[in-house]
C-alpha cells in the first residue's frame, strides 16, 4: 500500500524534467524579435511543434479594446 503511494508521487522528480515550456518560450521570443518561422532550430517533431506553438501564440493578433 505504501509503495503504491510513493510510486504515485514520482519520487524521482521526473515531472520537473519537461523541456516543452522552455521551447515554447524560445518560439515566443523568436516571434517577438521578428525572426521568420523557418528560423526554428529544432528538427525533432515534438520540439518543433512546441516551438511553433509558442511562435504562433506570440504572432496572434491581440484584440484588447
């Protein structure tokens, strides 16, 4: 019973090892600098998708009235 609880908490801190928010932030920064979309430094599909997600989020029009 106790070991099941310990496994549920992921005692080895794997949940802190997520590069996607950092890659999204890099995409946002590239969009704010005005870099073209083909300037993405990532080739791995998952990292490319995260970078493009951040890039597109920063390039969207904001409609603040």
